[in-house]
C-alpha cells in the first residue's frame, strides 16, 4: 500500500480530530503539542512506520526557523502595552537577569557534572535557556486587550529570548571551536552582541513602518482583495527577517519588533489588526503540527536511554530549580504577587526554538560525541517539557484565573 497516501490520510484525520475535538481537548489536562508528539511517535519507526523520512539538519533548521519567526511576530501583535520602562519591568528582569542566570547555571551543570568543555557547556545552556513562543500559547496573552501581567510577561519573554539568546549561542560555538578567546572575543562583542541586536531593533522598526506606509497609501487608491489582504502580515515577516539577516542582524528580534510596530500602526484599525493576528496564528498552528509530528517520528529509544540520566538531571534542575530560583532572584524588589511569580517560575516551556538553535549549531561546526550528547539531551528535555507543562498548563491557569476572580471579589486582598 502507498505509504505517502496513508500518511496524508492519517494527517488529515489528525487535523480533523483536533479541530472538531478542540472543545473537549481544552477541558482536558492535555496540550495540542502533546497530542501531535504522540501521533508522531505512533507514525514513526516504533509505531506504524508511516513516516520513514529522517529529515536532515538543514531541513529541521529551516522548518523550526520559519515556525519561530511567525510565532514571535504573533507575540508582538498581541502585546498592547506602552513602550515605557515601567510597563516592561517583568520582561526586562526575565530577559536581562533570568536568561543569563539560566545559561550560566546550565553551563555549570554541563561542565562540572556532564564533563563538557566550557564552549559546549555554554552552547547547551544557550540552546535550552530560552522559552518557546510556539508551544506556550495557552499561557500567553489570549487577545490584544488582555492586560494580565503573567500572560504579558510570558508572551514578551517568549518573543524576545528566542532572539536574545543568539549571542550566547555564538559565544558557545566560537568557544567550542577555538579555546583562544583572543581570536574571536572582540568580534563577538562588536558584531554578534552590539551590532546584531541594534540592527535587529532598527530594521524591525524601519521595514514594518515602510510596509505599513505603503499599504495605507496604495489601499487608498485601490483597496486590495479581501482574500489577499492578510498576506501583508506574511510579507512583513519575510521581508523584515530576510533584510535583517542580510545586514547580519538578529532576524527573530527584528520580527518581534515589527509585530509591535504593526500592532501600534493599525491601532485605530482594530479589524485589520485582529485579522492579521488570526492569520499568523493559523499559519503557526499548521506549522506546529508539522514540526511536532516530525519530532515525534524522529525519537529513538537507544540514544534517549543512553543519555536518559543526564537528560533527567538537566530537565529536573531546569524545571524545578534553575527556572523557579532564577525567577525569584530576577524579581527581587518587584511587587508581583506570589502566585504570579510562582507560575512564572514554572512555565519555562521548551520547544521548537531550542531545536532551531541546536540544528543551527550543528550546521556551524558542533560535531562529534558532544554534539550527539547535546542533541539527545535537548530532544529529551523538550519532550519532557511538552509532557509536564502541557499537562499542567490548563489546570494551573484555570486555578490562576480563579484566584484572580476571588481577588476582584475581595478588593482588600491581593493575588497571593
């Protein structure tokens, strides 16, 4: 029987099932990503063997790259908050303090416990430290008028740290390939840290504003076809990312900034802004199905068991110690309620962003036994994150919303 046709049949049934069953799925302690992962495993070599392809590193890199740029643009579109320091305190603390703490803590574990050299150790930390904007939709802002601080912090963190972890990825790659910092450290600071971040921000603003200006002026002369108009969002994503990468900037950062710019540019055109957000979310969900099913089909028992002890150690410390303690340290002196800080410490969801950084590193020279070690630790940590965070997201967020409602009913009591 034709395996290709069977694969199309199964994927079609999967899409139909999760679409029509979404009302029931939302009431279960399950995430869509967990369902896709299980389907991928069932369709892979340990199941029916319908998915027999073994995607190469470049294919996975490009697939996850595209999923992430669509997702971070959506994060920017959702955020409806003034660009003032007082409004972004949680984000600044999560990015400026928590992420470096997480990278350093993971690097120390990789070096002193797992026996990696410092270059590989920092690289593993940079791969696993960022939270994922793709798989965290349930704990992110649910709509553009959502003002909740927890959801805002997790949305903005997911939109930013998948780009701002890049300097540490480069640092790890350079250190892995060359122990002599004198050969590359100045270049890393000048280009991969300062220039790439600055150009990412600037390009995100310029490209988005230029396209919005062009869209407005051309639409006044002759309105675009309603069916095609939402593709403006996709063009902003692709043009912003590609042009930023051409000038050696961080495309992920530029696309997130572009999302913020578009959200503000269409502030008085609510229907257009919501249509673009809905369009990008639909693309993201379709790509998420593809990527997670492929991930599930790729998993192999032998290497996962080989590194199981190391993977469980890293995942356990990351989920239960590094992230919660890091959030506590990062939020010292702030006024966030205990409940908000606790959930912020738990929802450090890992996913496709980490796979992108892994495959990018493999393409830039990460090789040998340490590459295998980092790869299977990364895959296992992501699978565990999909499992534990996917199961806990619905009940914990329902509990959180209940606590908020009680707090509103009793104004004298803060959410604690």
